[in-house]
C-alpha cells in the first residue's frame, strides 16, 4: 500500500523558494541561475506572495518545519522582500515553533551588509558559498570574492545568526590531497556548525563542461586522488566533531540542515520560483511538481492569475519507491525500508543481500545503511539495487 499521504508527517514538510538571479554565472554551475542587468524586486516579491497563497490553499493542513531561500543568489534579494515573504508564509501555514529559515548567501561585503536585515525579517540560518580558501582557485571557479572578503563576510554572518554553514569544493584543478587537508583544517578552525563539502563535478552545458570537451580544464585529479581527498574529508570532519550525516554534508550533531533532511527522508515540500521542484503527497498519489524554468515564463504564468495547473505528474509506485531508496541511502542513518513497496520484494531482497555480502550495505535496527565502503560508490550501489 502506498503511504505517500503520510510523507510530510514522517519526513517533514518544507518550502523552497528559488531566486534565479546572480551577479555572474560560475563556470561549474548547472543550477537555474541567470544574470540580469535590472530586476524589479517588488514585482518579483508580489509573484512569490501569489504563489504562497495558492500553495497554502493546497497544503494548508501540513505543519511547516523549514523554509529555504535558494538560487541563484538569494542574498541579492532586498531584506524587505524577504520580510514580506516570511510574513505571508506565517499567515498562511501553521509553523513549527522552532522553524528553520535558511538563506543562501555569497560571501561578499555587499551581501553581508544585508545580514542584519535578513535576521530581522526572520531568517535564522545562513548557508554561504565560500567554495575555496585559496585566492587562485576562487578566481578559477569564477567567484567574485577573495578569501579575505569571504572570511569577513563569515564573521558578519556569525555575529548575526546562531547557525551558519558554508560550502567548499574539493578535487579542483591541480589540487593535491595535502593542499586539501591543509585547507580543510583551516575551515575547521572557523567554527561553523555545518559544512557542505562537494567534489568538483563537470556537468554538460556549463562553461567547465564546454572547456573540458575542447580539451581544456587540465589538472583535474584522477579517481584515486579524488578518493584520497574524500577519505581525508571524512577523517578530518569526524575528528573535529562534524561527522558526515549525508554523503556531502557534515554537521555538529543537532545542527543538520532540517530542510535538506526533508528531501532525503522523502518528506513533502512545495517549490516556488522558476524551475523549482516539489513533492506533495495526497490520498492517492505522490505528485512531482516543476515550475517553468525561464524566469520570464514563470513570472508571466504567475501574473496571469491562473497558475493553479503548474506542470505536475503523479509518481507511480515504482518511481516513488526508487526515489525513497535513492534519497534515503545518502544519509548516515540510512532508511527504514518498506520492502513491501518494492515492485518485486523478493528480487529486491536478493539484491540487498548481495550488496551486504560485498560489504556495501548493512542492516541495523531494521534500517538499511550504506557502509563506509559503499558510500563513496553509492551511485554504483544504487544502480545494482534498482536496475
């Protein structure tokens, strides 16, 4: 039996708001982000309020536990727009008393000047795109800040917010494991309670992807060197008290990103903004929603007064099961796996047993967990499980 109607109770309910604009497009980025010379923030704010009203009508029975402003670069939003959005959300949904409200920010001095305004608006967690603690690599990554400016912005964020996370990218061009270890130890000294540590991946359609296809982007580490950097990451973060609770995310216990846990625990979330995805359970289906990707198309759709039929499709039982497995096994806690929901429970059990025999999966207290050996090759493990 499909239990999608209970997803928000089991996995939580969150709201994602996508601000699609950036000052510049980073060469590794394949997110839905755009550079615009001029943005009518009041007009965009009104569009967000309209969508909040519409989605609240559909999901008003749920208790909202997290809000996430992503992008793009939402720290380019005027604090008054963020305040209006959060005020409307508070009027339209029941909120957890300890609701988490995260805003992604670039660590530049211009955006740091807005932090006090965001805090007054109701933001209580900031996630900063630091990406590197090396000026040369920041330039290669297309970032607009240098290390000194990034660290100053981080200090401002720490003064304004109790919870601050930042991102770093490793396995960069010409980076050695020793250099990454030194950089990561420096990051540990900054006392963030949450770190997102990603291996550089080169995606098709990005500037880096085009450069690699032309024979450029030299100096990327091979698989063995990248694996060594991954092992260094696990060891140093665990030693510093920020173990991995997800494949690429590390936190002091209790400081995990509640919003991202909604995704990984297959909860419900509503997505607002260009290209925003959502997952909403009903009595009959688990719905996948996706808003129009182009900013102009999304804005026109919302302003037309008839955005109630934004594209959505019902996930069938196989798709819902596979998504739950793919997301849940990313977590260190693993997944309380409902074997009865598998398309072929016997065959799925056989594949799990084989992955256990190879040392890639284990069971603990009725949960299925990727082992330390299985987690670095999780995509391959999932292919075997779900083929």
